[in-house]
């Protein structure tokens, strides 16, 4: 899908607006998501966003994103 940092920001904006309230698995693997996108995902997860997320596939998660996921019991890889 070629979702990069801007795509992650748009996705998180939609989620913050009420989209995907029952999302349990998010597969972003194979997309060029950089440090900014991963930091935004981590902040959203730490802030309680993606409340039902159980699994996040992103390929190579940053330490910050991994810690945010582990803090919420989200399987990340």
C-alpha cells in the first residue's frame, strides 16, 4: 500500500475520529514507515488509542513502539 509516515498520520487521525473502534489486528508490514510514523503509533498506543488492538505487524518496530505495545499487552512484530 506504500503507507508511509503521512499515511500513518492519516490513519491515526481517522481512528481518533472514531473509525475502526473494534480493530484488533493492524498489518502495516512492508510499508515504508519511518521514525515519525512509528513515534506517532507509539504515542497513540500509549494514549489509549487503538483500544482493542491485540496485534500489530510493522516489520521492524522501533524500541519506542515495541515498549508502547508491550505496555498494553499488544503483540508486535
